[in-house]
């Protein structure tokens, strides 16, 4: 295996994919309105992410894990996302997924794209149903930044050879720490903090692709 020449870390919900998985789960659990409102407030930075996430997950109590199979069919990659990942991998640029979403979806996306680096939240399950609780470390704003740094160290790369892409307040620290941080179809809160932003939902825009490759190649 060739040594990685760079690292690109992607947020998942609203970045790699178009949807917010927690909102889709809310629809399955008949609490879509409440969940979506909490998601919007968290993405804008109006609510603490961890507190908001725990509240949203609590509303999912009793939902069967079988729902994830149907839910996955409702998930759509952002335009050219698969091609973007292939281009990076072709140039020996490692790709990582770091998500405030959930492992059942993120792991499946990673497998589909041939990505080995992932970090996402674990939903507690009992007898095949969600308990409304989370297990283990929560992927907060700080943890996303720490994950970027840890992966950089594991790959023996300087932080300057990294790109981080995200759309919400939870991505802010990671985007600021990376060699280049890109606010992708982002909320105003993030765009006001991050100078580089892409407002068209297309991960393979020529100038964006060139800028990404220039810093990590």
C-alpha cells in the first residue's frame, strides 16, 4: 500500500450525502417535526450539539433497527461525491468520514466507497430496538477536530496536507484546524467563520477539485 500523500476528511450528513439521517429516523419514529427543529438549531450553532443530539435520539426510543434497511434507500450521495472520493484515492489521498450521525449508515457508506477511516455515533440497541440512548464517545465539534489530528498522526502527515469539508456548526473546529477547511452548502454560521466555501452541491467542481489536490499532492 502506498503511503498517503494527503488526507481529506468529510462530514457525512448534509455533505457527503444530501440528507440528515437523524431527520429520516425522526420520520420513521413519527416525530419528524420535533427532530428536524432540533437539528436546524444545532446546525446553526444555536444549541449545544451533544445536548441536542441526545434529545433527538431520545425521541427515537422503541424504533426497530430493521428500519435502517429502508432508511438507507432514502439516502443520496451529493452530486459527484463518489467520483470525488475515487479521484482522491487514485492520487493516494486517504479519505475519512467523521460524522455526528450513526454507525449503521456511516459504516455502510464507507464500505460502498472503499473508505477505512470512520468515526460516528453508536446508538444503543436492546432486543432489536433503539433505547433512545447513545453509547461511547459522542462525535462533538471537539471530537471531530481530535479525530482529524489523530488520523493525520496515524498517517504520518503534516496537518498542512489535510482538507476538511463540512456544512454545520459541529464542523467548525475541524475546518479551522485542517490545511484547508471548506464550508460545503453550509449554514450561515459556518460560512461567516470559514473563508473557503462551496455553495453549489457538487463535490467535483473543477476549481474545488484542483484546490483540494494542490494542497495534498
